[in-house]
C-alpha cells in the first residue's frame, strides 16, 4: 500500500497521527493474511449485515428511455439500511484487534453513525459519533437510532455544521487520544490508509453485484452508476468492474444546479486539486485556498472534497463524473418509490437520477446497474417538506 | 533562515530559552498585526510565528480557530500576510518571522511563487502543521533554494526513527508538540514531558521549540535547560481577545510576553 492514487491521496496530517495511521495500516495488512479475521468478517457480513444483498430488475423506470433495462444493487436491504455497515463492521473488528475500545466516527446523513453504533453495540465497543447540527436536524430519526443503539452523539456547531465539520471534530478528538481511540472513518476520504481500507471493505458490493448480474443476464451491464459524495459506495461498486468493458459513471450532487464554486457539492465537476483532511484531492475552494460552503439536499453528499481515488479516475477518464440536482434527485426519489415500490435514500436517488441520464445516451436494449446505496426512511421529513415547497413555488 | 539560527545560537550562549510568540495574521484586524508584532518583539519575543488563517485548521483548538475565522471574515489571505511581514520589516522589526499555515492556502498560492515572495517580504521560514516529513520533499526543496527555514514536528508518541527524521529534515528549528491534541491553554504540563524532551534532544542538534499548552511563566521556567525554545500561542491570543481596543491589545501582548520572557533566564 503506498497511499497514492496517481497524484492524489497521501498523508497530510499532524505528526501526532502519523504513528497511529502506520499502526492501523500494519494491523490491517496482518488482518488480511489472518484466516480467522477474514472468516469472522465473512460470518458477520452474512449473519449480522444480511449479505449477500440481492439485485433487482426494474420494469418501468428507465424503460421509457430507449427501452433500457435498469437493475439495482440493493444495499438499502442491509442491516441499518445502507452500505455503510460493510465498512463499519470491518473497521470495528480491526479496532478490536488493535485493542482500542473507544470508537469515534463522523456522520453526515447519519447512516454511517447508525452503522457504527450498531457494529459497536454488537462487538462490545464504545461509540461516539460527531454530527453537524444542521444534519442532525434534517436526519432526526437517525440521531434517535444512534442513541438507542448505545452511541453518544456529539453535535458540531462549527463551520456549516455539516459533514466536513463533523470530520474536523472527529479528527481533533482523535489527535487528543490517538493511543486509546480508533477513528472509524466512514468514507474513502482522509489520510492513507483510510481510502484504501474503506474501499476494500466496500468492494464486497461490486464483487457480489458483478457475479449476480452475470448469473441473471449471462453478460455484464453496459454501464454501472453510483452516487459520489466521499465516494465509498461508488468505490466499492466500481472496484469489481475496473478491468471490464463497462462504462462507469459517478453522480455528484449538483445542489441548486447552477454550477460555479458554491450551491452544490460537486468538486469533481467544478473544483480544483488541493489538500483537505489529510488527503490531496479535488476540492471546492476559493482563490485563496479556503474551503467553500457546499449544498445538497442529500446530507451524505454534502461535502467539499471527495475520495482521492475518484480524483485519479476523473483525470484518467476511467470513471465519468456527472451530476444530478436537488430537483432531479427528488424526482427520482418519488419515481422509484411510486413506480417500483422502492424508497431510496436521497443520496441514492442521485444515482438513480444519474442512471436515467445515462440511459438516455444508451443504445436500445442496454442494461444499467445502479448501486442503491441506502434506503430513504430517514429522508421522509425533509423530502416531503422539499416536495411541498416545490409545489408551492410552482403555483 | 540565518536569522533563526543566529537567534537560537545567541540564546544558547546566554543560557536563555528562546521565546516564540504566535500571532494570527489579521486578528482582530489586519491593520493591527504589525503593531502587535512590534509589541511582542519589544517585550522580548525572540521569534514571531505568524499564522495564515485557514477555514479548516485541524491542529488548532477553539481559541486559534476563532481568531482564524475572525481574520478570514475581514479578508486576511496569504498574500495579505506577506504584506504584513514586509511592513513589519519596513517598521524596523528584525526578529525572525516564520509563517505558520496549513497546506491548502499555500498550495493554492503556488509553492514556487510563495517561497520566492516570502523571501522578498522578509519571512525567515515556514511551519506547516499538516505536512509531515514524508510529504515535505517539494516544500523543503523550495526552502533550500530560498535559504528559508522549514519546521517539522515531533509528537509525544513519535518513534525514535520519526523524531530523528523530523529533526534531520527541519531547517531553522524543530517543533516539539508538548502534548497530544490541538492547540490550547492547558493548566499543567504533561508529567512525561521531560523524558520525551530528552529523547528529542538525543536525536540531534537542530534547535527545538516546545509548543502546545505553554501559557504561564512557571511553564517556561520549568522548561529552562530542557529545550532551546518555547512557543506561546493560545494564551497570547486570549489576552489579545480580552482587551477592549487597539492600545489595550498591544498592552496585553507587552504584559504577557514580558512576564514569559522573565522566565526564560
């Protein structure tokens, strides 16, 4: 592991964290070679997380776009309702190997926080979750779930009180207690080795989905689509298709849909490379290198940076990055629910909206596999309010 | 960098601890920064560490975070901070001035241009808290080409190999983090600090300055002979923040620095 993805990645951290990061990398590599570790992880993925998750063929959505067939990878059906649990259970096992009982984590949408709380409760670890106050308000059910699952939730008032600020708070806490605490980072962001470890724990999504799709269709999909905030569900999904002749598409949050440096969370479309939270990657920043405010209706995508591996794939063209606005995501949220009976998270609704754009460009009869990273129960209040607002504005 | 080396050498000869004073550029107003630097130097600060504000200062606690945000709110940038240094030099400040800042604003400025402009403005070196030695090669090359200092860090948990690497790479002085955590006033120094300072001392002859939690004269006095220098930041900014007006802020700097300076001998 060298921690570089082309010119991105690295380990831009305080000296205090260099030792703990090294220790984490060494323990991770030992764990990979330890049959007991891999057997326990496989068992937990099966019996606690509920893997494998199925793939589901859609019959209406997408059919009107050139007769394209959409398939979903159903990460919404995992225990706790999103892909985040794949990484949380893996890293919680690592923390236990490291002898660290205190777990800290950040959360945006609350899905990672809930997954950490559940994994820690199951494995007998103590969890503290940092969450921006704004996110806690728009994802209130997840705050209650975390607390019920035994986690301490620390609300963060700094900055915009969203995901980036929650990560800052968690990193500062980790710097204070690096010897006894494991920082269970929830996405493919941050300093090396997190982007690699998290991607590897999420690669189960891609491995399963590729095999399942081949089994059902005797061929690979023409395109694979996933939403990209930090980018962990996409990194896990894409990892199985990197050597295949398959179009890979990441969907970022276009927010208000006006582009520029503000009002969205799409650094891969509108940002420039820089260093934030330990890694070199595309960022939304101003001319002086200050990090810009972001906006997305989906808290899990509302982030000024992105995983360094995605920055590399953008530059090499391995993955195409497009965007979906708040409005397009809301349309997809409603459409998938009413036409297919599946209620997606607002984050995953961006992937569905992006997949419909991809479908319009596909040849008739093509197939598109979409990673449905999480379920939308947590979003009901904010999505219904946004839909009502939109209706009123249209009058 | 020569000015930094000379300062530490002179103080070693006199058996005095070098006093490094941290001030956030543009706090509370850009127009006051030169005056606060002058006040600190006149009261006995040997080196000025001038902070370039960043929106996401991961190594800083609430006090320095708040000063940085206030400075950003009034438009303080890396370029404006270089102007502050040039003005301080024009006003006759001769003490070494090092710029403290996080990677991103410096990278955005462009490292080639930054080190070139810094040398022209009268800057003596750089302190970059999110730049460990393993990521520092390019920065060091620019520092060498411009004869500027480049400070790396040690932490209480750093291995002997990492302490040696940071000491060997540092130009000017080595920043010894007195504690885990972020910047901020702490009541007491860590009981394990002496043994840790001995480990750092054993790693080489690069001048070392201890920071994080140094706020009182008794802290400074207790470190005499165990380190070449001490760094005071949050306590100074708290004193500045508590004063009512510009004159009061200069007096606050004079008062705290004088009392700390007396403890360096």
